[in-house]
């Protein structure tokens, strides 16, 4: 399993072992959420714009319905 990476605002990510996406979580909801990049068959619609520093195309909204929402840009969490 990949190492956990703190990207700010309490958001932690880790790369999925085959590098097809990542897992992320935030402090209000404890589970890890999966994000697969296009063109993976189970893509969430996000794109890997740049690996270093990490930039993901598309915003991330907590699937638990708490309203936590933001972007990963230049390796940091940017609240929406």
C-alpha cells in the first residue's frame, strides 16, 4: 500500500497500487474514497493533469453528502 500524503485542509491521499487513481479522505468523514482517472473502466471522470506536483482535473465532492468539496492543484487541496 502506498504511503499517506497530507495535501492540506485535513485531506489525505494515497496512490492506488497500480497508479490508475488515488484514494482520499477528509477529517469529517473517515472512510477512504476511490478516484480512478480516465480512461480506467471505473473512472470517476477525473483526469490526471500532472503527477508532480499533483493536479487532478475535476473537483472532488465527498460522496457521503457532507458537502466537503475542493480541487487538488499543485499538490495542495483547494477548497471549492
